[in-house]
C-alpha cells in the first residue's frame, strides 16, 4: 500500500511538472529551418566558452536542453530519467562525426539548483562526457523554441534542423525502449541516409525562464 501511494504521488508530481511544446511565446524551430545564435558563446562547466560553431562536426550538431533536477532528466522513485543515456548518445555522436552539447537554460533557478557551481557538481557526479554549458538569460532556448528538459535538436553541418523532440519512447527504463528516435536519427545522419522520423513529442519539465 505504501509503495502504491508513493507511485501515485510520484505520478501526480510528474504530471504537474510536465510540459509539452505548447508555449505560444516561443515558436519551436521547424524541421528544415536553419538555427540562429550558432555563434553565441556559452560557459561550460570546464570554464571554457563554446558556441555551437565551435562544437559542430562534419556531419552535424546535437543540442540537448537539460538541467540538474528535473525528474525526466535525473530520475526519481518511479522513473529512470534520460541523463543516464547521455554518454551513450555522446559516443554515438562521435562515431557518426556529430558534435554534441548539453545546455542548461533554467535562468530562473540560477541562484540555487541550476547555478554554475551546481552544474559543475552535477556534471562531475554524472561523469558527463559532452560539454555542459550555461545558457545565460535562456537566449539559446528562446532562439530554438526549446520548452522542456530534455528537449532534443539535431542539425546537419549547416545548422538546418533535421530532428527534434524526445530521445526515445521510455523515460522509465532504457531496457524497455521500443523506439530509439534520436539514435536512429544520429545513425541515419552519420551514414547519409534519410531520417525516418524527424519529429516527436518532447516531454519533461518546463524550462524555467525569468
């Protein structure tokens, strides 16, 4: 009974936190359109400054909007979360000659859980391989129309959008994934094939803009 209570409570909390791409203020970048602010410098937890143009590789660039605390990223009692798959995705990007960056745009939480110091701690604890950068004033998130953590944007080498949405179809368990949309898109891009599914519904906590 106690376990059932926690599961139900967890689902209610997650439902309250969930945000689908419905914010009319920020128009999400459309498939085939070229991204802006690709030269916008953002500070990584390493202390280096990077733009998307610094990180892009010969076959493209992957941007994942993320954070330190959202259950869809970090997990909780009822779900595994997606961040445990980040390093595997990074390795796949490298094999396909695609750059990758994790972007924290939670400007409204910059004084506490999503501060630069907390980002450094989180990246070290999770052993992130990809650069983890701070998006001051949510500028990149606004330019892309990113709405959730996580929210995935895959671009070709010219920064035209070729896939956006979710990582896969199962935030609860990586072993139960049936649709690996992002991995399929990365492999297709790396081998110069057509991406079968170019857009999926992103889900997660809303990006906390000021």
